[in-house]
C-alpha cells in the first residue's frame, strides 16, 4: 500500500514538472513573433534553461526510482527475515497512531 502511494505521488510530481517544462516550451514557441535582439537572447536563455531542467529531471527521476526500489527491497527482505519483529513494530506504530488520533 505504501509502495503504491509513494510511487503515485512520485509519478504525479514528475508529471507536473514535465507539464511545466512543456508549457514553458510552448510559451517560448509562442513568443517567436516578438522581434529584437533582446527577445532572441531571452528565448535562447530560456531554451538553455529548459534543456538543463529536462536533463536534471531525468537524472532525478532515475535516482529516485533506484533509491525507492532499493528501499522497498530492503524492507521486504527485513520483513521476510524478521516477521515477528515486523508485526510487533507495526502493532506499536498502530497503537501510537491510535493514541494520537484519540487525543484530537
């Protein structure tokens, strides 16, 4: 369940960032009608920044996927190796959440 939630949140964040980059590229294309050296220079700077942002996004996405998968694998290995400790930890966390929820 937590794996699906984290994966979904990550996918939503990445999709939102990709949409932002796409919208900025569209805005850049729409400003082609502007004339002047300053407009050309501004478009060039924005285009370079977008390329860097896309590269950074791709590297970040790859890194997050690798680290997330490593965390999931480590957790699954721990739970399989120590099932009773995992049940005890889960029960303790559930108890604490229940205490906090009843205080409100």
